[in-house]
């Protein structure tokens, strides 16, 4: 499908602190307007390469669950997970953290791997026709909320 969609935000907190928040997937619902959190799957109790997570999502009246698998784990620099559907990675969600003189800079990206049929199915499930624009707006909100949490303590 399309190119990656990315947003970047400076956060006045250490990379380690921000990393700890990002990899705590059950808490993601505190920051994301669409993701409502979830739970670790298959006996997993925390983030690690290959770990699976079942997420809950909601957009308006539409709600659905997802299975994600962590496919990138380089503390405290990069964390990514793929949305898995029938054993295929439909998209990747990526967080990259770079230290700065005042804390860190976080880039949040969405990389779409879906074909047109999967994109059409995604529209029916989520009610979102332009997933790239929708995700970009939500990622900006997610990083804003993440920054508020990281900077508050």
C-alpha cells in the first residue's frame, strides 16, 4: 500500500522512562484515542522479541480486537510490533527513541503492508476509509498524551 506514516515529538523525559511507558502495551489505551489497551497472550507477562499481545480497539461505534507480535526490541531505542491477521503482518507500529539534550525525541510510525482486499476489510471492521490520515492524527494525539505522562513525574 502506501509509504510509512510518521510523527515525531520531543519529550522532556529520559529515553529510558519513555521506553518503559511505550513497551507497557496494556497501558497504551491511556494515550491512544483508538487503542483501548489489552493483555499479553500465550502466557507472556511482558514485552520481548516475539511476544504476543491481544489489543482492544474502538472507533466510534466500531470495536475490534487485534493480535500483535513484537518484531523489534532494542531498549531503549526501538520498539515495534506487527498486526497479525491469519499469520500475515498487515502493518507495523514502530517507536524510535533518540536522546536529546532535554530528554528524547520519539518518532512513531505506521507501516502498511496490506493489499487492497485487506485494506477494504479493514475499512469495514474499523469504519476508517483513509487509514493513513486517521493513524497520523491518532499518532499525534498518542505522542502528546505520552509526553504529558512522561513529563508529569
